[in-house]
C-alpha cells in the first residue's frame, strides 16, 4: 500500500505565492543564459550600511546574545523604537506594553489573524494588497472581504461601500500606506475615518507602515497612530527591511494598543522564540543613528524613479510619479492582460516584473516594477521595452 501525503484543506485554498512565480520565471531565463533584469521583487540592491553591520559584528560575540531572547524584544530595543516613533511622528508610546519586536513585518502580519480570527470571521483587506493579509486569514480559517482600490479613488478604500452584514462579521481591517503595490499615499483625514469606522463596528485596525521612510520630494507620511483615538483600535507595523536595507535581517516592531499586542504575543510565544539579540542591537543602532542612511537611500531611489517613470511615459505607458515606496505602478500601452504582458516581458526582453492582478483583481491591466537595480540597468530595461509590442 503506497503512502499518500495529503495537505490540510486550508493549504489547498492558498494561491501560489506571487513571488515564487516570479522567482521561477527568473530562474528559467537565467538557466537559459539570458541577461535578466529583475524588477519583480522589492528587495533593496544596496547593502546594509556599514555602521549597522559593524554593530552586529560586535553584538554577535556577546554571550548574553547567545541565549533565547524575549518574545517581546529587549527593553533596550523597545525603548529605541519608542524614541524613534516620538522623534519621527510625535507619537507617545509605553515601551513596556505598547511596543513589541517582530521577526520582520511579514511574521507579525502573518501571525495576527491567528490571534483574532475564528471560522466565519472576516478580514477587510484592500483589493490590491501584500498577499500575506489574505493568505494568513485563510490559514486562520477566516473569510476575506476585498475593499476595492481604484485609480479614480486614488487607491483609497471606500469604507461606506462595505455591506452592513460584512461590517458586523469583520474582526480585522488591513491598510497599508504608503501602499504596496500602487505606491499610493493616504492622509490623516482618511485615517480619522478609519478610526471612527473601527470604533463603531469593534474592528481591529492593522496598519502596515513598512514604506513610511521611503519617500520623495519632501513628502513625509503620517503614522496612523498620530490620529486621535487610533491607539484605542489599532496597531501599526514598522519594518527595518526597506528603511535600512535590512531585508535579510528580519527585524521590525509593532506598536499601538497594548491589549491587541498581547494577543499577537500569545501566538508568537507559542510559535517563535523572538528576534536574535544581536540583531536587535544592530537595529537599535539603525534607529538611533540611521537618518543619514535613510536620506542617502531615498536620494538614490528618487533618481531611479525619475529615470524610469519618464522613460515609461515616453514609451506610451500610463504611469504617475510616486511620492513614496520604490515601486512604479504602470499600465502598458494598449488593452493587454497583465499576466500575458509579464510573460512577454520575460520571454522577449528578459525583464522580470510583477503582474498587477497578482495583488488582486483591481490590479488587472497594471504591472508593478521595483526600482531595485542601478540606473544603467533601468536604462537598459527601457531600451528593451522599446522593442516590445503589446
């Protein structure tokens, strides 16, 4: 009798993870010896700043970092996060109860539904969103209601359009500004509406602020926690990945409502053992002394943005210059399916990009480019795009 491996039903409900598809496409082209320009995954190409690396080299030798860390994070780390939030946003937090370390935003976001979603409960998720919000709601046994994000509404969800029966079943509301994948931004007036909506229907707000520091032209996004009453209903996720080019280090923090954080802690303490202490020391160094590194990074990506957006516009693409993130959200000339367009890019121009529909139905027809290669490679990509007919 043969042995049969059967996945749990919840696993069968998951779509193929978008970035795995992109990696497979890239690897196939590379195996054929092609010169691939990877504009698909948002992983900074510029190394982590030296001062952070040197702090890590010192910290890794310290015996006190060789034991299990606290799931909440060291007090030094939490105090550094509190000071950073105060300096950057003017937000007051209690290091003992309103901040917790996470092993990168993805880990924290992914574990949150397990703390608050029962079968039949609903997560309100933007129709264009980081796939983790949707996928981990499914894994937790919940249901997903998609809030449309349209260009006409500046990629901001219309809360009033959510049906009343859905509002009553909703337990979590995910928002993300500056936004991945659209690069859209939101103001405090929208955040105020979210606070009022969440309070009325007793819904926990989860704001993913991973791109809060990757901004251009003097734009400074607000924290959701700046809005009056936000800490009554919300938590906010901050990541050092994009801000300090530390994607592989897996470190960030969640801040806001202490009771909501306790729920996330209960899940984390049963699944992981916290962030490595040496990485927390390096993260403290980044938060305390990293302003110049952020400025340097945003200048580099701002220059790349200008070159690539202007180049796409000359080629007839529909695209606006983003105020934040290192993504460009663009529609090819003509009426073309985005998945077919992405396949055409990799097969004819050896350019990897992400299909907009991979983030939700409202992304159909759009392509997301990540500006994670130097300007000469972006110029080469634009040159190759000249020969593509959609």
